[in-house]
C-alpha cells in the first residue's frame, strides 16, 4: 500500500479542499481553450474536450510530477492543420497515435534527460513568448464574430472590433475579472481567486441579464463518452510516410513544451520531476487520444500555473479537473455554456501576466550579449510562428554555436624548449572548432627534431581533433622530426585507439 501511495505521490498530507477547488478552476479555464483550438485546427469541438479529459487524467495519474496539468494543447494541434486539410481527420487521429508511440520510445530510452541542454536564456524566451501568445489569444473575444465563429472583416481586410455597448460590456467584465483575481487573495487565500472571479462575473451576468458572449457561443459542449475509434486509414507504407513527419512534430512539440513546463514547475515548487516518466505518460495519453477521437495534447503551462496558483501540490487536482470536464461533457453542459467568455478571458490574461518573466528586463543589461539575443529570438519565433519546438531548437542552436566559438578561441599553449626538446603544453579542449587555432600554434620548420604535445590541461574531443593531430604530426614527420603525445586522459586514449587504423600517432598511455 505504501508503494502505491509513493508511486502516485500521495504519501504526504493532502488539503482536499484546495485540491478540489484547484481542479475545478483548471477545468473552467481549459474548456474554452480546448474548444477554440479544436475549431481552429479543423477538429470537431468535442475532440478538444476529449483530449482535455484523456490527457488530463493520464498525466495526472502517471505523469512526471504532481501539479502538472495536461490537456488539448494548441501548440501540438496547430501542427496538424495541414494534414487535416490535405488528408482529413482520420489521418490526423493516426498521426496523434503515432506521436504517442514516439514519445513512449523517448521515455523508454530516457532521452528526455537531454532537456538539460536547454539554456536559461532559451527558457526565458520560451516563457515570455508563450505569455504573449496566451494574452494575444484572449483578444479574440473583442472581435465581432460571424457564422462558424470566424472574425468579421472590414473593407480593408482588418478584423472588426466589437462596437458600442457590446464592447464596453466585454471590456468591463474582463476588467472586473482581472481586478478580482488580483485583489481577492488580499481578502483570503483559502479559495482560488480565479474561480471566485469566474463565479462572481457569472452571477452578475445572470442576475442582471447582461447580454454577452458565453462558452456556448463558441460551440456546444454536450456529448457522450469518448468513442473507441480506430483511425480509418490504409495500413500501407505510404500512409506511414505521410503521417510520420506530423507525428514526429507533434511528439517533439509536446515533449518540448511538456518538459520545459515540468522544469518550470520544479523551480516554482523546489521539487524534482521525472522527465522520462512524463514522456511515457504523454505517449500513452496520445495513443489513447488517437484511438478515442481526441485531438492530442501535452502539459499546458497556463493551466499548470493556474493549478499551482490555486495551491495544488498533488495529483488530486489534475484528476478532479479531468473528471470535471467529463461530467461537463455528459451532464453539465447547459450550465457551462452560460459562463461568460469575459470571465475566462480575464483569468487567462492574469495567467499570461504571471507567466511572463518580468525579471528578464531587470537582468537584461547584466546578461551576456549572446544570451540576450537568444532570449529575444526565441521570444520572437514563439510569438510569430506559434511553434515552441522550432523556437527552442533555434535558441539551442545559437547557444551551442556561441559556446563552440568561445571554446574554439580559448585553446592556447605554453611553449618551452629544453635540451633540444620542445614542449607544447595545451590548455582548453581540442575539438572541431579549435583545429585552426591549434594548427597555427606550431612553428614546424623552426622547431627542433623532438616535439612533445602535452594534454595535461586539454582533451581530445572528436574526430576532427584526431585528424588535426595527425596532420600536424605528418608535417613534422615529413621534415624528419618526431612528435610524441603525453598526459592523455582515459577518454582521449580510447578515441585514439578506435582511430588506430586511420591515423598513426605516437602517444603515451
């Protein structure tokens, strides 16, 4: 029994009131977002809610850490728009299931640990960009809507803002929600501020009969249990080739957003999550999504922050949130459809505010120039492309190239000549980026007949290093001079032994 409690992180004291209220709040904020992204991508509206339930429940029970909330995330769904337009929904469901398989493979081989390669500057850019996306998405509620929920356009092709009293009502209710969410904790912290704000605005709209946009205006949310449905696609190699790129992108985006969110929660709670376990849980949830008509999902940073802000620190809130969404689908839809969108919009704006790393402005002039550039580029790519995986990948690439350049310029040597023997004592790693500087150190024609290259403060890092060593050695050999390599560490010796058939270098073990 103790092992079961330990597996589900339930062996600590649980504040049931806080956890249940946090779960209800998470459910309330997840519903409109899941519906909106489903409609945007071309999925049936219920596919968004099914994903919120399936991903939310599986991740809450088996995910990488308590407090992390998963659902039908827009970051993964938008990558499937092109596939739906070209091949239809069945291929999209198949791609979601394939993404789950890829994520499980990542979890089994523990590749999730490589998220540690993401620099802090990339994390700052990622979070800031996501905050802007969350905030800007809420501005959709201030546009006039036509059939199918699409924004109306004026003669110049610009989105048309709400006008007159309709605009003032929306703005006023959003402002009331934001103010309540900020100020309510000063009264009490025993009740989630965001949930109280939603209830307050809901009550005001009902009591005074205010005409404003509601959840039901986006799409009906009534339905049934997620139906088991094997994607109706041909079981051919051509189908696999078609869905593989989309499945891989969904898997990569989901894991990137999920593991970065996991790291963020680790920092907030000062506890440690499990990236491999998160990858396995996310993979399982996406396989189920593909087989039960869900649009797929991953951890959602906005809802996770709502959950943590409400005081949740266990897996209970995630389970409550997922079950609440299922109950809403089955029985409570008529009530949920009446919730004003202004209330949910205001809550998400507050989440965006707290998501943004405002401290990045304070440390901007204290960070290295490269880190500032990386942070700004990642933020810009996240906002413009809405592709978190690409943004993070670009940030890592720039950071890696910057690091390689610095290391390439750091290699140097101390030279001394004693009794006709010249020693080059290297400092700094010898790798592909440093080979040019390394070769320029040597005065091959002027040096004596006996040369020693001392690696006491250096290391051979890759094949480029071995090749440049061989090149320098051969130049000395052509002049009848001998080169000897000493003080190699174990890793360097192993690399030289593996390359013994390709290069001939004289070295001491």
